C-alpha cells in the first residue's frame, strides 16, 4: 500500500484509508480491523503519511518514507524498539536512523508515533508501495 493512501486522523488512534468523500468529511476505514466510520472535517484533520516528515538540524525535514526505508534496512542489525522503551533508548534509536534530527523540535511523542506506525505497518505487511521512491 502506498503511503499516500494511508491516513493519520487527529483524535483517532491508528491508521486509516479514505474510502469515499462525503459532504463535510470522509468515510474512513481502519487498517487494523477494517471498520468504517464517518469522520467530519470540522472535528478531524486528515494527513497522508507521505506528507509527514521529521525535522533535521539543517532546517529541512526528512520524509517518513525515507525513515521507514532506513528502519527496514536496519531491522536485523538494529531493530526498532517498542514505544514503551525508555526515553534514552528512543533518542538513541532515532539518532541511528536520522543522525541529524533536530534535538529541539523532535520530541519523545514524535518518536513514539513514528515507531507505533512502523510496527503497525510491519505487522500488517503495508510496506511495498511507494516508500522507496
């Protein structure tokens, strides 16, 4: 599945795909259990994973598709920690994956979200779309 098809929805846990657009919102389908629901635009924001990035110290940002690719490449030698790992372990891992991450703008919650999405996508075999492009 392509990262452009996977949505993060504010206020809702997990990852989704848009099924159809309705007046005032989207019908979204959970990638975890396949349940569909209406998500109104006035309450939720929708962000495709391809549009997300992590801040770097040079003022740029590294797209998630490149981070996911690096995480997949290093999966055997440097497996991704669980989201409940200590803060030091999380920052050490992100420093291995993205050595020039911005230490002022990247927070523990950002790393946990990245790891949560990565583990979810790995478990559900969602890699293999356009994340290498």
